[in-house]
């Protein structure tokens, strides 16, 4: 229930939001329009002050509840409450002189005594101030007034990606890809500055009225090359982030990660934009952490019929369990999505179907957490060279064995007049293939009914004679089964006799 008129007017005067002369003017006009009854209605006065622009709806609500302090922070007047996170509240504010609207993040006064939160708050200010990119929310100032510490940031007028999808459902393919491409470009800039976001999620992507994406909330960002990186370790905060979008390695230790953890989280965000929910929407917190470690989410192809296989492949690669199986930089993600958008636009204009996969793209399942050397790395090149050497040695050994007596190859199976196709695909088991003996098709019996094909030939090997299997006779199986049944029935009768 609203407070009385005298208390409300007293709160308005003490708040400093409305000058007394302007307040008296509004009251006079209200009395002229509504009579004395208008001046006795608190809600009518509040509504009139809001209509003429002297109060915002949020300010009016605060005053109706009897709150008359806290509307000014430094050189800024608070206009609205935008949201509250784990460590701060964010307000829409206006500079008193310049009338420029900004977003102000205020650290709660009860957190100031906690050195961990205050240090993290200052770290965020430095992190944002070090960045200057159109896809990252800019920071203008950091200051404090008494025990009120605040960060002044760029105000983005528009919803975040989470709110957008919750209101309107999953995005169309091109819009989702473009939003994530822009976010990847912002992350690439942050990574180049030595920052890892560590809390990439739909709620931290703001979209303004022109469709420009702004990465928000670097409050968990880790400096890759500064002592600040150990701040959360000092206070035993081992795991930081949001579970629904957290990479497998970040769930184990938030401090032993790099920018590829943000790529995984951004892949989960792309999945959310296309599917309308996180990759693993059900289960307890612990269960969802385990699912990110071990399981693959439901395919986007089944969630969104008609989706491009290339876009699915990009999302899957971003969400690979192993960091080495993902894109190795946010810039690569932006390039892949940009190429897909370009190809999709060309296909749409020509009426052709877009290509099935990105050039050089592999059909990836979510790889295990253990790392494998990335393509092009010295370790991978050395591994591939060793495999090719073993394959060549195996082929030489096979050819030598074929030239020995008693190791003939059935020429009818591969006549000399027909070239044998050779595969350039590297075998995943080169050691085993290199040591296998040759196949002797000529010495093998002709396949008959139920035959499994040619047998392996070794010098001196003779197939054993077929032995009679007593279980091949159905009558013996029936007799033994009947005997066992009779024994069981007799045992049951004896038991009943003694038990009765």
C-alpha cells in the first residue's frame, strides 16, 4: 500500500530528484485538472510526476515505498535498475551535466569489507578499460564515493541473447551465426589482450537496436600474464563460471584454462540460440557438469530440420570436449562463421544449396578430454611421418612375403591386368597391419554356405579336422534338459515334505 501524500511529497523533496519549484508547479496543474481529490491521491501525484518526465517509473516506485536516498552516485543520477548479478547491481544512469546515459555497476556496501570481491571488482574495471572493440562493452570510469564503489560503462539499449530467445524462440540460422560471429570477434580482441572471459553465456551478449552484439561482464576474466590470475585461487575459488555453458576443463579448474574454454562456452551459446535451450537442460548441477564432461547433446539436425550441415559442424567443433579438437582461437571461429554466412548468402541468391561442410572441416564427434596434437603442429607432423614410414615398411614386408614359395597370392582375385587401387588414408593401426601375414587365397577352400572368407596362411599351418560337436544333436540337449527338470522337481517335493 502506498504511503500517505505528505510522506510521499517529503520523500520527493529529500531525494533531490525534483526541485521544489517544479514540484509546486506540477501540484498546481494537478489541482486544476483533478480538483482537490487529485492532491489527496498519492498514486495520482506520482503518476503525474512520471508523465511530465520529472521521475522515472523506477524512481517513483522507490519513493512510493518510502525510499528517498541512493538516487545519486558521484556525478550520475540513477534512472532505473537493470539487473543484479552475483557480485553487483547494474543501473541505468545519466551524467548530471552531459546528460549522457551510461550503465553503472555498483558493488554492494556489505561486500566492500570482503577484499576478494573488492579486488575482483577493481580487476574487472582494469580488464574492461584495457579493451577497445565495437563488440565489447566499453568502460568509461571507475570510482567510489565513501564506501560505494562503482564502474561506469557503455549503456547498450537492447535485450541480451537469453531474453531475446526466451521471448521470441530460437533464432533463424543466419541471425544466430552472425551474433556468435560478432561475439567471437570481441572475444578474439580480449584474448589478444591476455584476457579469458570464463563466463561466456547468452545473458552476457547484449544486442542493440542495430543488431550489434556487445560482450558483457568480464568480472571473471583472468589475466593470462599477471599476478591477478591467482586472485581467486587465494580465496579457494577453484571453479568459476556458469554450469550450463562451462567447458569440461574449466569445471576441473578454472585457472588452468585458456581462450579455448571461451570457445566451448560460445559454442554452447550458439547451440542455445539455435535450439532454444542449453545443450544439457535437465538434471542437477552435478549431473549437468558430468554431462559436459562425458556426453554429447541432442543433435541440432534433429532439433532444427533444414539446418545447414556446415553450421552444425562449426557448432560441434566449438563444443569438442578436448581443447585441441576445437578451433584454436576465437578469430578462427569468427572466420568460419563468416565464411558460412558468405556461402549461405551466395547460395540463397543463386537458388543453390549451400555446401555441406566448411573447407578443411572434419565431421567431428565430441572428442574425449585427452588432448591430441593439433593439425600442423610439429608433434602432429612427426606422428604422421612415423605412421607413413611404418605403412611403407609393412607394404615392403608384404611384397617380400608374397615373393617366397608357399606364399602365393591368388591372381584371379587381383589380376595383373587390373591396377590395384591404393588408399592414401593413413591407417589408425599401422603396427598391426605391418605385421599381418599375407592372405593365401589359393590355398584356402572355396567359400561355401556360412563361410567367412579366406583364411590367413602361415608356413606349416594345417587346418584342424572338423570335430563332432555333441551339442549339435537336438535330442541330446532335450534329454539333458528333461533330466535337469526332473532333478529340480524332486528337490522341490523333498523340500515341501520337510517344510510341511
